[in-house]
C-alpha cells in the first residue's frame, strides 16, 4: 500500500539569542518602591545581602518588554526539532499526556503545598499518594510502594540501598558484594549497583536472545546479593525462564529486582511478585501517562517491595490510619533519604488520574494494543531494504519494542543511523532512537509503537523510513547532508563536544567570541 507523505517545512526565524536583544530602559515588570520603614541599622536594601554573596557588577540581563520576551520564545518553540509528531521512542513507553491531568497538577491546592507543613493541612495530597500506592500494589503484587525516587535510575539505586540494608541486617553484607545483571538490561541497573558499592557481574546474551541458565548458575554464589533485570529487556525479548532464574538466586540467598521500565507489553498480564521478584520499580513519568522527564525534569520512579523488605524503605511513607493519612518517619531500619521529602506529588497525581481513567480493563487493552502495534510494525520494517532485526535466530515474538539494525544499509550505501535520524526530521516526525550504550547491535534503532498511535500513524512512520531507504540506495547524499527542511541544518561533527567551542554561560560565550575575533 502506498502512503502519501505529508509535506513538511519547519519555520525559520533569524532569531538572535535573548542576551543579544533588548534596549536600555525597557521593562516587562515594574517592581514597587521599597517600603519606607527599613530595619534598624540598615540604610540600603543591599545591606540585607551578606557581603560574600553580593555581585561586584550588575548582571548583564537583556532589557525587554513582556511582549518581546513572549514573541521571542514563541518563535523559538516553532523551530524546535523534537516532539513534532509521531515519536516512537523505544524503551521509554511514550504516551499521550492528557491535558486535564496537567490542569489538575497545577492546582494551587497541590503546587502551594510545603512538604514540611502539618499533615492535617494536606490530607488530600496524602490520600492521592496512598491510593497510587494501592494501585501499584495491585499491578505488581508488591506490599508497599514509595515515590521518593526522582526517576528510574534513582529507583534502581533505591533497590540497591534496600538490598544493602537487608543483607546488613542479616550480618551478610560483607560477604554478599555481587549483583548480577545482563548486557541487555537498562544500564542504570549496573551503574547504580556499582555506585552502591557492589561488584557487577554482567551476563551476555545466548542465541535465544537472553542469557542461558548455565551462565546464571556459573555466576550465582554465596556472594550474590541480588539480580537486577528487565523483562522484556532492552531488545524487546522476554525471558521465559525468569521464574527459574529467581529460584536459583533465592536458593543462593540473593534477592531479585525487576526493572519494569519496559512494562507496557506485560502490564495486567504478569505481576512481579507472583513471578517471584522481591522488588520492582515503575516509571510514573512514562508508563503511567505523565510526561517523560528528560534530564532534571519532573519524574518519579515508584519503588515497591515485599513485606520482608518494607522496613528498609526510604522514609517517610504515607500511612492510612482510619480516615486520616500521616507521614511515617519512625522507621528505625530505613535506608534514609534517597531524595528530598516524599516525592514529586504532581507526577504522582498525573499518574493516579491516568490509572483511574484507564481502569483495569483500559490498562489491559493498552498492553494488548502495544504488543499488536509492535508486531504489526515489525512486518513493515523488515520489508525495508537495509533493515534487519536483532537476534534474528530468536524465534519468540517481541513485546512492546524490538531493536533493529541499519548495519546492512551502512555497508551498502554509507548512510548510517545518525544520517537517517537527521533525515526523518525533514518529514515532520521525531527521529528514531538508537539504543542505550553499549550498542549491542551495529547501527541500532529501537522503535516502540505503544498504544497511543493508530495504524495510520504507524504506516506513515514506516513509509518515511522506507522513503529514506530508497534515497540511501539511490541518492545517498540527500540523506547524508540532511536535515534540509529544518530551521537548523546539520552541525559540523564534533563541535558540540569541543570544549574550545562550546559555551555553557553567556559570559563564556562572550569571552570565546572575543578570542575568536
């Protein structure tokens, strides 16, 4: 079937950076005059600022009116390269973020809370957090959740901290200093294990697409503290032997942590605790309908565990006593703080609203659509010249995503995955995501259909990749020199990594520009 691709051309504004704009004396906000009554002994407001914190010179800020600032950022927003249309961002479960949830999260009843105010004044917020805990218990089978972690990696670190505390309570921490993971597990798992002081044993993939039982048995010993795995992993492969894995680790005295970042294909189908896992995590900012965070953005890694591990959870926990909710700080075995206070409540609210709106049936249907969309998309992608699938000998169907390779295209045309990424933006859709490091597959890309895109959108996405493949084999320079329809064309390779050319502050930029002149 032929798909007619939409014509796309990004707007281009000859827009300077805001620090180069403005006119002396122009203002967007006029501050009121200082009150006549000043504290005794202070003649000038600057005296209120400690000497060590005072500026020697006034900040070089642009002087602009409010409309000028607004128009500037509107023009920049029109030139953005990301999130323009179809975004099949693999291993991240991109979902539509309902606008009504945004409106709820920005209500002053929530945004104006202070985490240290009295519990009696924030019963509604505590009730939402508690109810989200109950929902995740139902999804996972775990006995308690905490929302303190600010993302998936922090939730993985929370698990490492709990694992450490658990073995310390049994007098075995010095002995159990190894955590086992796999090469296709999210990289934050071995990274956080190492940060928590554990030695990391990484299992390689077998021909079936997951490590063999023999490899696991060789790795497990009385030094094993835990395993930390995704299932399905970052290749989209589900390990059907996972129950046996957990039995082997438990028999050796270790714990099992389930990184549920790739939950979309299995939610409502399996429960982590019923498989045997002792703990798991969910990313509320992706899997449960809150916006994806990015670096430093709003995120919540919900960490849940069995009753046996619950005493070690970070404090405070939200507890219900009758019709009242309270923050439980009295936890003598707690690992302490993973992050400040008790979690990103706005993200918890968005996830709670999403889960309540979906209901159990909606969550199950979303999982079905995600798996169906992924396998439908695979048929179209494998028909494109130059595209191959990772682990081609692994016969099991992939779940919410699959990792593919453009290695053949690169060998036959010279066009690599980065060229294809650039060219895709010329069609008004988000570039493909490659994969986490290390690249287990040459020239990888990892799309995830999810449940939010219909068949027409998936067909269009596949058609764009097919068009680029045709260009790569007929006129590769079109792809290699892309993007062509964007506000910004291709940057010179390496410039953004060159410390002599990049500038993280306006002052550094001015200094380097003067040196270049």
